């Protein structure tokens, strides 16, 4: 039964699709606004596999909708495989028919008739609907919602390669930088026989160094870590694929083969384009390298420009939800994340929620399973609000 209340979902990735499914089942009139296509960010993983099995990554209720066409629950799918096997069929299912608007880029979200500082923490503010301005295939349009779940993620906005902000010259060569694993896969033939700089020491960097090991390249791997094994290893890791990738990357770092040079305690200071397409890069300690390509895998951050007219409580370090950042402080493994409470997920604006990777901001411990658990809490709160 319909509640007559309108819910806007920003983003049609795994969390956005799951939010739309769950809210529709509760009777909300759901509209999903997606700036690109279904699962765009996940597709940019290229052939990179999930570390976790499909059973941990399925949105609630997906099995009942997709039925026997799903791969096995233990399958480790690549990003594109997950989109094709799970997200697209869900988006095209009867449950979400007509609810997803593609090519709709959200520009700004606010309260109808109010500025950011009007009636803060007053019931009057909560009575005003949300107003969303979006660029659509038909030009600018506005949408009105009683509640919003922002699941737009972070993957489109990489963290700068320099510490403390972009390095000198970084912005000028931004279009030349490889900032995700899908782009690395697409450009792999261009890297053959070249000198490549890899910056970062997270899971994406670990995956990248194993890919580069398969190419005829000379690699300079620069990491701010001080450790001989720069990529964090989880003791008795229950995810074998993650354990394999991290272990093999660390083995290369400890005993670099002839094609690999590892530089630790290295912070990027400047990048200078030279003739013939080369780049001169400068690191702390006076270290300087001449390279053909730069792969920068230093994490991602949320785009908060769209919510500048909302009175949100944002953590200054993660740029995600402040309450969630407090709940996650000092946790380093995504599998040990506690269940987020309603207070953890409260944004400061009644009826507005950051969900999924965007709620974590720069924190790197997000797991789809945690995002689905968030939605369960959020939808319960929305159901309570609609019954009040």
C-alpha cells in the first residue's frame, strides 16, 4: 500500500538499487536519480574481482527477484559481471519499473523555501520538503521529496596525490593520470615497454602492482608507508582473494624484481610535463623520477557540493557522516564493522541520509554488506516517520 510519500534516491549503484527496492516494498513513491548508467562506478573496476563472495554482496530481496539466473553464491564476480548479473536485472524488474531516471545529474539539494541556516533544529524545518535540482536530458528540472537517501558514492572523485592537497602541477596533468583499476585495464597496452609510477598502498594499489607484473614495464612504486610490507594484511583473513592479493603485492615490495623499484616514506611534491609526453615527478627527500605514465590509487572522497544548502553534520576528517565516523573510529577491517544505529546515521537534516560509501567518506572500510545493514536501519526510521 502506498504511503503517498516521495523518496528520492541519489545514485543507481548497489546501495541505491537496494534502497529503492526496500523503500518501494514499504509503499514509498520512489524516484532514483542517476547521473550516468546503472552501476557506472562498479563497472570502472574493470576485471577486478570482489574480495567477498556474491552471497555477501546481494541486495536484500534480490535472490527472490532474480531467481535461478544468479551465479553461485560463492562466486567472486568482477565489477562489470556484478552489474550485468545483478544490478541491471534488478533495475529492469517489475519492482523498479519506471522508478530509475538515468542521465539525471543532481546539482543541488535543499529544503523548499529555506536557506541552510533557516530554522535549524526546529520542527518547522523538518516540515518542508526537499528540493532537488538536476540536469536531465530535457534540461534543468526540480524534484520534491519528503525524504532522500544519498547513495551517490565516492568513486568519481579521487583524493589528491599530494599530501595536504594537490601536488604542484598535479591539476595541470589530471587528465593524463590513471585513477582507477578499470582505466588501468583499458590502457594496459599503452604501458608496455614504458616507465610507470604507481602511488598508493591500499587494496587497489596492491591489485595494480600485480597487474603491472604481467606487463613488460618498469615500475616505480611510491608509498607513504614506512613498512617493508606496505599493504595492510589481516591476520587469518577470512577473504582468501584479499589475502592472496595483499600477500603477493607485499612479497613484491619486500623482494623487488628487476623491473620494480620501491620507494617508502615518499610523498609527492611536484609533477612537471616534459617533451615526448614524459613527466618529471618529485618526491620528498629529493627523489626525482622520469616516467611515462602515473597510476594514482590514493582513495576517494565524497562530493559534498550538492548538499551545501543542507545543515549536515559532516566529519572533518572523513567527510562522511559524523556519527558514523565516531562509531567506526579505530576500526581498520571492513569485516569487523559494528551495526550502525539510527543515531550513527542521522545527518542533522531530518529525513536526509547519507548511505553506502558516501556515508563513510574517505574511510576505506566500507563493505556492501555494511551498506545494506545501514539501509535496514534507515528504512525502519523512515517507516516510523511515515506512521507518525
